[in-house]
C-alpha cells in the first residue's frame, strides 16, 4: 500500500549518494557495484556519486557533515553495520528530524545482509543470496517506491544512546556473530562455522529480562522517562536505575542461552529468523532461549532457521513475543552485545521502538508486502 506521506516515491530522474565499504563481505563490493548495480541504475535514470569508506565510522562522519539536499536518497552498499553507521550519523545532526527522512537503500555487500534480505522478503521474492539478492534490491531502488521503517532507541547503563535499525543480540547469536568475524572471507558460511564452534562450548548467560508487550502500553507514564537526549522521546522507558513499570512483564527465568530483539524478518540473508512476518509500526520481535535446551535441539533450531522452519518445532525453551519496549540487565559483563552486528560492551540496556522513523526501498504497491 502507498502511505501517502511526502517522500513515499523517489523522483525520476533521481540523484543518489552511494556509500560503499570495500572491505565488506569477501572484499568484492566495489567490483559487484560496477558489474551488477551501475548498469541497472543507468537504465532507470538514477545518477550517482560514489564514496568509498576508508575506516570504521567514516560513513557516520560523512552523513553527519553532508549537504543532504543534493541527494534524493542515500544508498548503502555493505553489510548491516554501514546502515547502522549512516542512521546514527543522521541522528547526530542538529537537523536530525529532517535528516532521518532522507530515503535510504540497502544493497547487500557484506556477509550478513539481513536488512537487504528482509526487503527482498517483503517484496515477495524467493529467499536468495549473493548476486541474486543484490540484483533484487537494486531493482527495488530503481522502482523508486519507499516504505517507512521502525527505529529502535537504545539506552545503555554507561550513558550511551544508540539507534538500531535491525537487532540487539546477547548470548549465543552475539557470540556467533562476533567470534566468526575472523572468518569473514567465507561469506555467509562464517555464521554456520561460528555456530558449530560455539555449540561445542555452549555458554549460559544470567540476567533479568523484562518487556512491554504489544497491547500493554499505557498512554502516559507516571514515572519520568530517561534523561532527555536528541531524538524521539522514549515515553515507555524509565531510568535504568529504577524498576520497570508495573504493567511490564518480567521474565521469571534468569538463565538464558540467547536473547534477541529483531526489527525485521531476517538476521542474515540465509537466516529467516522471524517467519511470523513483518512487524507492525512501533513493534519488534523479542526472542529468547531459556537454559536447559540441549545442544542437539539448538543445532536443529539453527539449521531450520535457514528456511524459517524453527518455530514449527514448538521448542518449549524458545519463546517469541511481539513487544514495544524491553530491558535486559546482565548479571555480569561476560560476553558482548551485537547491535546491528556491531560489537558493544555488555551492560544493562533498555530500548523502545519508534514507528515510521525513516524510509527504505520497498516493492511497488501491486507487489505483496
């Protein structure tokens, strides 16, 4: 469906700024851009300026200082980490409210490519990887239709305020993502290898998990929200030093194998993590696996996730809840968080999802969502 909001359709002809990470994935993003993307852009009257990132956070610095009025959209060709950088750079700007409305397009050039895979799924395409996924996502850009996306506002105990476009993972998934970084040259196979290695030395993580389920939100909070910062107001959150509000759900278990907050359907191009489908505006998926699950069951769930069949096992240790806010308080600093695949220190964190904060490419109105 067409949202009817300004900016829901890119103009023709169209001018885009392409931010490309040459080190992403197997290090072939630049070659893939010229071989697969450029010809399709030319046919669709999409002119571009290409900027190659040179270091971590380079894209964040670029969009923070860029004259955005020169461009109809920002195109990010890399893994999900570069989209994370760009969105946080836009939110760093004094004019963040208008800057975050600049349309974004994710083209897969990394190893995870979860955002691109989710856009591919929303378009009704079959699950594909590599060059096929790149072609599909480029065609979505060329068709010019846009869809508003959810944005997760995260507050950490250290005072960090981070925006997430995809996920926060703790435990098994974060371990696999971060520890398999050394196998990046294997492409998507790095996650499978990392999963087998982590299964061999499975860890249990202790922490307190609480969430505000869909339908549990109240119109006004009696407690004061976290310290005011630039960005949308997190009306469902109270300061981390205070107990969660009484209408939240506190998970009785405190021993976990993993906790995952996910805004889209895929966690990688071949990991269909949320087969229940696209989240509604202002909603995110919360998954957690309680301790006690066997290694064999966890392996079966991981392998079934490639086709989105893992929920069909009805595993009693695997829980899924649609939520609008959450809080996770690890009992120790063991392990790390992976926020959009980027490594972050393990500490108390809470977050609230905001609806329709930014725009990304989507299928044309006649295609299934």
